[in-house]
């Protein structure tokens, strides 16, 4: 494996994003207080995370079905998909008992996630594995099976002893777990859970943040950032940058849900490129903001002959899809359009 001290190069732009996330966490606290029911809000957020994390791996249950499974209601669906959701709910519920730098706890969490679903649940794989695209092309080969245990121990020791900011460190550990691919199955789920765990030890609010939801609605970009991080030599700088944006957007989403302004994002079919099609109003908003990042919702509403509420709904949806990022405060900040022309 690439020496652990050299598996990413820093991007100076990360620290502006980290500052934005710090500010958003303060807004999250305020929004929870305003919601009047933080416990319900957090449960909803965790359900969103579980639905998204399992859907990324091909689970076919809808958000409503996932909610019913969590609440113990009967659900008509594939037994494997139902069991995946039950396992994920248990694993996330055990999160405060896991130590992020413990190999034993990583194995325990994997056992919770994959209970009765795979033959090597809770154990490092004993065979070689590869990530294969639908057309049969091999995208990545996991580390040799006889090296997995040592590599994971090295990675978690690095995480425990390195003083890198938790937002960067958690993303790097997430990436390296995907790169090593220590399990026969469930690597994506354990990587996302372990990043959430690391972040929650830094700030408990992250135990409830729906980061996976933003990854789900940007699957294509998620997998692309993984691929971009090991073209030639391993350098997970692209993946860390993607995750910092996803984390910031997840905080915006949480605030929107808490304040009742969240846009409804449609369920996206599994294994379909997940850049949700942008309708005509959203497309025009992006055009305006590319030309004038400081344009206000009121000004855009006038230009497009729609209501302020309509503009805000589209802004929320575009942010959740990863097409927009807010830089700075609501007043005095500006919008950044992510990605090239539509």
C-alpha cells in the first residue's frame, strides 16, 4: 500500500470549506432548537441516511418502506433488502459504542451490517476481490487478501495518531477503506458508516447528519472521485474535496428539514447515473448564477416571473444534487455553481 503519510496531497481550498462547515454546525444547533422536536428530526435524518446508504448498494426499498421497517411495520419486499435495512439500523444505533480506531470494532460493525447476508460477516476477506463495472470492465482491485489485516491496522493507527482535522481524516479513512476493500461485501456501507463515526466523535451532531443522502443523489460524482483518487499513484485529494462538499450540503439539508423548507428530491432508480435531471427553471437559475453568483432569490424570481418560494425550492434541490454550494452567510455570501455546463 502507498505509505500512509503520502496517500493524499493537501488542497488549500479545503480550509475554506472546513470554516464553512464549522459555521453551519452552529446553524444546525439553532435549527434544532427552532424545530421543537430534535429527537424526531434526528430519527428522520438517520432513516434518510440508512435509505441512501443501502440504496447506493442496490437496495430497492423506497424511503417509505425503509421507514416502515425501522418502525417494525410489515413490509412487502425482497427479504434481503429488508434485512439490509434492519442490519443498518442496528449498526447505526450501536455507533456510540464503537471506537473508530479499533480493528475489533470495525469487524463488529461489519458483522452488524452484514449479519446473515454474506458468508464472511465480521471477518476480513480470504479471497481477492475486484470492483467491476456493469460492462465487465475492472475498475479497481482490492489489496491482496493476505495483506488486508495489516493494512487496516496501519490505517486505523494512522487515524488515531495523526492530528489532521477530523473532516479531512474521516474522508481519507473512508477512501482508504474503499481502496483496500477489506471485506468480501459491504465495503461501501462500512466506509460510509466509519466516516460518520469518526465525525461523530469530533462533533456528536454528525451521528445524525444525512451525508449518505447527498452521496446517493450524486452517485456518479462519488464513484468518479474514487476513481480519480487512484489514477496512477494513490492520491485521494479529489475524494476528500468531494466529501467536504457533500458534508456541507448535508448540513444545509438538515437545516432545511428542521426549518421546514426542504425541497422534495425524487427517489432515483438504483444504478442509474444519479445527476437528477434539471428542469427548465433550475437550468435558468444555474445560468443566472454562473453570470452573477451574488444574485438573490428575489431578483431571480423577478427575472424568471416565478415566486420567491419557487426559487428557494429549486435552490434547495440544486444544492442537494450537488450542483450548487453556498459560500459565506445568507446575507453577503454568494453561490458557487459546481460542475460544467448542463
